[in-house]
C-alpha cells in the first residue's frame, strides 16, 4: 500500500512538472526572438525591443551610446563601469566591466558584462552579461543607429535585448512587461538627452 502511494506521488509530481514545462514552453513566442552576436535565435527565451526616431545625426547618436559617459549619466536604466578601455576611456570588443541595471518594480541589479560588438561603421554595439553561466541566465543587448531615408537630420535608434537560460523563463513569466518598459524608457531617455543637447 505504502509502495503504491509512493509511486502515485511520484507520478503526480512528474505530471505536474511536465504540465508546468508545457505552460512555460507555450509562453515562448519564438517568432519574436531576435538573435544577438552571442545568443543564437534558437537559444533565446524572449526579446524586448524598442525603437525611437531622434532629431539628430546617426553619428551623434552613436557617439553618445558608444561613449558610455554622457548618456549613461542621464538614464537610470543602465550604468556601466568598464575595465580594459582605450586611452580615451572607451571600451573595445572584449572589454569587461560591470553594469547596474534598474527595472521598475524589481530595483537595481549589478552584473558582470563584456563588450561583444562595437562596429562604428554600421553603428552597432552589443553588451553581454557574464555574471551567470549561459545555461542559467545570460542576456545581450544590441543597440544600433540608422539614418532615416529622406529625412536629413533624423535617425532611428533601435535596441533589442535577448535573454537565454533556464532562469529566463521566470523573467518571461514575471517581468517581461518591465523589461519592455525599461527598453522603451531607455530609448526615450536617449532621445530627450540628444534633442535637449541640440536645443
């Protein structure tokens, strides 16, 4: 009797775990996941995306985001401290450091990060978190700036932030809206910073 009860308990737990996995898997919208330089699309759990049109040149906008100085002081959503920088204090591909990220409702978190892309020609950069092993949790944020065709003096700032690892499922279920909002507010902060500077 006790043996049967034990096996029935194991079976109920296994069914519960499978049911939970199915619910989580159904929460992943694979069509909305965007690859990053370090996280292939098939490894991603979710991506937060934002874009904004800015009244500034693509060169000025990229200079602001790639300096990690002026602009980062203007926004509460990401503060960086880099090691291995160039003579003028700018990180390069492979530079490591730390980032302090603020998500509304979740407070601030400090993570170890690595610069994985800094392409001044295509005006694109990306930063990967390295605080945890990728199977547990990793995220990579890509930022790029493109000129708006037919509208001199304007550009579009685009950013996407992809997460992978088993802990990303928890964030997908509990904090996806907050990640989306932080991306939008960060893009808006950048727009306000640059347009105010030009005024």
